[in-house]
C-alpha cells in the first residue's frame, strides 16, 4: 500500500468545501465544510455566498484533512481539484487554492471532472472499478447513464436528462411541499412513512418509442405540483408522506429500470450508482432488488461518499497518478460546463509535445510560456479537445501571476 499514490483532492463545485486524502484506493481523510445552512433561507444555492464560504473554509479544511490523515503535505504525490462542471465562482476558489498548494509544495496538479469523481469514489468503498463500468450518475445538476471503459480517460454518455436533474426534482418538490432545502434527504425520510402506490405519478420517457436511456423529470414535477394544488384548492389536507413516497417511487422506478436495461443491452455485469441522489434509501433498495433479479452486481458507495466531498476528487486524482496521466498545466481553468467526456483537464501541450509540468519535477521544470499565444483566456481544455459547447468560461491565475 505504501507505494500507492498519496493524493489530496479539493472539491468546491457547489456548496460543500471538501478536502479528501487517499492512498490509492484507501481513504485516509474526508473533511467537509458545508455552507448549506446559509443557502437554506433562499431555497437554493446562492453562488456568491458559496464562493465566499469556500474562501473562508479552504485553508482550515485542508489543515483538518492533513491532520485527520496523519500525513504531511510534503509527502503528497499530487493535488487534484474539481475543474468542472459546477458554479464558476465556486470552482475558481478550489482551482486557485489547488494551484497555490501544488506550486508552493512542488507537486503535480490534476484538474479533474466532478462527474467522473462521483463514479471513481466507489473505489474507496468497493475496490478498483471493473472495466468497463456502467454508471448511473444522479446529482443536483446531472442525471446520466455513462459507460466508462476507463474512468481516467474514456467516459461515454449513453443518455441524460432532457430537462431537470433527479436531485433538482427532489429539491423542487420539497419546495412545493414547504420542506426546505435541500429536498432529497427530507423527502427520503418522510417517504418511509408514506405509501409509494398511493398516487400514480407519471414515469417520464418510458414509452416504447421514447429514447431508452434519456430521462425527463419535468413532467413528473408538474404533475406532482398540480396534484398538490388541486388538494389545496379543494381545502383538503395534503398527505405529505404519501406524496413524497409516490413521487420518489416514480423517480427511482425510472432510474433503475433504464440503468438495468443499459447494463443488459451493453452486456455489462456491474452497475455503479453515484451522485447525491445515490444517497436515497429507496433508490438503493430498489436498485439492489432489480440488480439481484437481473444477475447484475450493484456498487453504491455509502451515503456520505455519494454527496459532494473531496475524497472523490482525491480518488480520481490517485487513479490519474497511477495511470501516468499527464498533470494539468499551471494555466488550468475552471470550466463551469466541463463535459462528462473529459475526465481530466491535462493542460496545454507545447511544441515539444510536453505538458506544462511533469510528475514530481519539483514544480519548476520547464514552465510553460504563457505569452506564446495561449493567452486567450480559455486555458487548457480548449486545446485539442474541440467539444464546441458554449460555456461561461473563467480565466484563471497563471503561474506567472499566482503570487503577484
Ligand atoms: O452530488 P450532490 O451532492 O451535488 C451535486 O453535484 O449536485 O447532489 C446534491 C443533490 C441535491 O439535489 C439533493 O437534494 C440530492 O442530491 N440528495 C438526495 C438525497 N441526498 C441528497 N436526493 C434524494 N435522496 C437523498 N437521500
Ligand atoms: Zn456532485
């Protein structure tokens, strides 16, 4: 185990400041500072509040993680950070912090994808991921079915939501029911005391001519809201527990059905479920039941590793080190809409075919010349990728101005 890479991971894509430390697939520390209470009264995450909270929590959370792991920063083999997708300003705090630590300590920097990290985290619980892995990724911002032959370099989307993400649907229904934010955990709790078959809510995109692996939760959301409104207009009490249970059942029924179909169609014998909604107790139970029936091995990390944390970023970073993936260049940018097909952001390859800096070169090496035409404010990932999505891009600190 001692020769496995020791990596610190930083996660700031939303409202959790997460710092995790792993050695290979072994979890050593998982420190999380959440600003969720500061957002609750607004009914959703306020980006500026989240960014400020990350800034305040960053150094103490890193120190707490190092202490918890009982390691010294100088022994790290790399520093990984969520480069996207997520809230632009929030990501920027994590990327800037990771650069500062990596540069000052002379360690390689790995900008990694938040979504791939939600999958890779399962290695900390159940050991190395089978290849390929079928992953159902369900969070507050994403719902996708992904086939990952190699989580560090090859992640293929089979389908995704065409409107709301699964977690977003939980949050919106909780809001209609005046249950506060975030909605997932409280609906999960109330649903345990309700009847999931009390109300027949629609199962989106499950018709014979609908796309097999895409999801839609917006019709369900509207149906639930209308049902509640009708009750209220009639002056009747809303049976909150039955609504929660029936709504939740509609979501997890579709998620598990499509995930298992994808496994069967692709001939993959394992299903991994990741992201905040994977903490849902009914999703976990129904997935287990249906996987058992289909002879598929289910892997879901424990709930604390499903919601946003730094350990998942460290887990993917450690895999990058292990597989000799190139480190990120010092001009690594935060990319709020980084596509799931980019598990990591390697950085600019210069005319010698080298990357901005190398593994274990003491952080100096042959630093990239930032005045050589790369200074277009788009940073590393725009070079050689060409996934022409239109995103609000955040220009980043470079090695040259890091300390100025
Ligand atoms: O992955 P995550 O922590 O952050 C994002 O990357 O979005 O996911 C947050 C989402 C929220 O929408 C939250 O309501 C949902 O995950 N969530 C749950 C549960 N715990 C968190 N949804 C259903 N059941 C839960 N137990
Ligand atoms: Zn997440």
